[in-house]
C-alpha cells in the first residue's frame, strides 16, 4: 500500500490534482524533488496553466493555491528539493531528500534521471511511496 507521495514533476502533480487522483491531504505529507528551480516552482508561466486548465479559472486557482501551500509547508519541514539553476534532475538530491525523510536511496549507476526512471526506482526501493511523475 502506498502511503506517501513523492512529486518529481510539478506539472504531473497539477494534472493529478486537477483529475482528483490526489488532493491536499496527499500533498500535506508528500515529498517534492522538483525539476524546477524554487522561483519557477512558485511562479509557473500563465501559458502552461492556461493550457492545462483551459477555461476553468476556478479549478486553476484552487490547484495553484493548493500547490503553493504544499510547497511552503514542505519547505518548513525539509520535504522539498528544488533543482538548482543550471543543473538537471539528479540522484544525489533525490537520495538526500529520501534519506532525510527515512526512505531508502536509489541507485541507477547514473548521475541524472528521467521521471519514469525515478518513478520505477523509488517505488521498487520504497513500496509505500507513490511517485507522481
């Protein structure tokens, strides 16, 4: 049974919120290893949000507020890692986040990861985590 989520894709998280697959309670305890810098994570471009939510401005606002509150709370409790400017998604940052929160690290033999690879490796090593990728 998967008791906790790990978000590695912010857009996938917004899609899951929009579709009702996750809600604020999942985000309230979730881990976040984002492929976005901190600045971008808090200020997603309007064009991305418009294309995702089309004309549903109310749902767009709800999901965006939920995401921001979740990120703020995660920062306060060391449950988030943002990509540094000029870097890519890497296993070092992911493993630091996992270890800091009591989970097993993953090893692919590579320095950087794609979302599907991170999902597979984390879920294999930590069966109680559902990765949102």
